[in-house]
């Protein structure tokens, strides 16, 4: 590594240090605009982001997803942003993607979920760790690059999207499908102590169990959909014992898992439930075939319903029946051979800045990065977000970000851009 390149890295670090208070304030402003998904009214946050980055000399293209598409998808509004920074003909185009949509705060917070309060070197608030933090990381890494070591060729694109929690099809998926971007490499918001090169897939399904509503005083005149749902849930949860023996070869990923995350049903306490709706989430390791996984789950449900009806002698109109609808199929992210320059650059500078080499691993989460990889765009997940999901309280109360991690991850990204665009 040349002495000039080392001097460039030092100058990038110094610029980021000098502007770090401004970077923190930028992140606070982003956290203070709610983007709870559902309901998913996320266009206002995109407008606020575009206004804020305009002060840095960045122009954001606003790509509004048609209202009917968004509503049919179960959300209220989506405006995805692309900021293009061209440096000269030739060279690679590198996309940096972070998502602004988040799960609702839920209960148990000791801080205002949208206060962006700073205490003991941490910023608290929904999306501080996942992933408005990396709106900040990527924006200030690019600002540092242009201030200190503007490349002679290549391009950087900032992709700020708003559909990761629902699967990404109307976020990065929509931008790619419309031909609005086709980068050579990409980095997505992630984990400051790991370079994630693979992740699980996810299948989400809605199971509607139909029985027959009746007065609780005469239960024999009804068919209890909730009891049938319990039989289905027991059968599904029993699969998790089998899944423990289906192990992945990808470091960081263990085995599949099935979770029933939402149950709705019944009309009143004195009424036999006539309909119950279950929503389930099945995490798939990279080695699994999604078609086979879905077929297996449908077979487990069908067998449970058949057993329930047989045990109780239900037949014909009295038989319990189910409707099954796929809500989401997010395929696993598998490494592409072309991602090695990304891995090498981030590991090199991660070691220099953090004092330890970030491992290249898989994660049991799923993300919208897969949508880039499915189109042949090599990508990795790396950013200022949680070093572990548990430590950051991501998707739980009191989500927080260690500000020193934000500072250091910004330096890693800025340094890596120098190498990748050289």
C-alpha cells in the first residue's frame, strides 16, 4: 500500500471526525420522522431525506411507486430515492442501499421511540440501528470521499428505499425492475462487525381456518375454528424439532425455523369462533428449495386438519377447512464470485479502523439485498448497524446505536470506496 494511499485514508478519517457532530444531527433528523410499517406511510420520510441531503449538494431522484400498487401491497405510500454521483467515464458503479421503513415501536420503551435521544454514547430510537443509521453512514462516507479523494472515474449511487419490512419488491426490486439502476457492486445497510455475504430466505403465509360460529351455551351446534387452529399450530411447531437436524454449511447460519407471529379470530367471549387467521414465518437456510419448503408446510397443515376432522367426526359442511395464501417469498442470498473486492476492502479497513478483522459470514435474517444478487449484482451487507441484533435491541424496545460504531463504520465505507473506485 503506497504512502499516498495511507495519507488519503488518514485525510478521510480526519474529515469524518471533523463533521461527525453534523452526521449525528442528520441521523437524529431522520429518526424523528416515523416510518412505521405497517401502516407504511413512508413518502414523507423520503421527502425529508431529500430536503436534508440537498443541503450537501446532493440531488435525490424521487421515484414514486403508483398508489394502487402500494395499496394492493398493504402499504400507504412509497417514494424511493436514488442519488447519483458520477466521477468520470469508465470505472464501476457502486450502489449503497439503506431502507427507511421500520417495524412499529411496540411497548416497553424507556425513551421516546422518535426522540433520537443520546445517552452514554448511544442514540436511542426506532431505526437508529436498522437502518436509518446507514442513510447517515453512506451519505457522509460519500461526502468525505468527494471532499478528500474525489475519484477520476466511476460512479456512486445512494439508494434509499422504503419496503424492506414487506420484502423489498417495491423498494430495490421496483427500481431494478424499472431499469432505473444497474450497479456493478453494492453494499447494503447492516452490521458493523461483520461482512455478511449470505442470508436466509423467508416464506410468510396466511392460514385462514374456517369453522362454524355458534353460541357458547350450545357449543355442539358450532365447529370451533380456534381448536382446529391449535391442532394446526401444534403440528407446525413440531416441525421445529425436525428442523434442528437440517443444518447449513454457511458460517453464521444454523438451521431453519418456523414462527407463528400473529393470530386473529373470534367475535366475542361467548361465541364459538367461526374463523381464525394465523400468519407464519418460515426461515429457510440457503441450501433449501423454497418450492419444496412451501409444499411441505401445506402438507403438514392439510394433515393436521384431516386429523382434527376425523377425530371429531366432522364431515361435509361441518368439516373444518382452510385457505392458505402466500404473503412473501424472499429467497436466500448466496454469495456471488464477484463480491470478493467488496469483502477484501471492507475487511482490510475494518481491521485498520476497528482493530479487528470483521468476519465474512452469513446471517439468519433476510434482507432486500437478495434482489440485487438475484439480478447478478455482487453485494454484501455492512454498515453502522448492530454488531448483534440483541445488543442493538433492533425490532425491540429501546433500539439504540453506539455512536462510535457509526463514526468508525463511516470511515470503513469511505476508505473502501477509494479502493473500489481506484
